[in-house]
């Protein structure tokens, strides 16, 4: 898999263990307080219009995008956490 994280990463082949360590360092260096996942296809970047990393999309139980945030600030993390709590409380 070739990985590229908005110029902050690498565009070379990485094994799974190396990729995980890279992501751990990225999270630490950018003070990201929440867990995240990285799509295994670049198609999602196009589908969702990703222009910056990190970008978070919160998708509800019905598959609808309910929240989008760009960045890793405390304000963004708090807004994301609040929306997660809201969605958890919603009836399925």
C-alpha cells in the first residue's frame, strides 16, 4: 500500500507495522485526542472531498454523514465528541 498523508507523510511503500507506527507518531505530533482510521483506498478522498488531514466524517447508523470536521484542535475534538454522544443517544 502506498501512503500519502497530505505532504506530512510518505509516498513510499510501507508494511503494516511501519504504517501503524507512522500513524501513532502522526497522532502524537498533532495532539489528536481521539481515535481515527485511515481508508485503504484513495477513492474515499474523492468521494468525501478530503482536502486536509485530519478530516473526520461522522456517519450515523443509517449511513448518513452527520458531522464533518477538519483539523485536530481541542475545539474540533470537543465538537466531534459532543456529536458522537448525541448520535449514541438517538434511537436506532
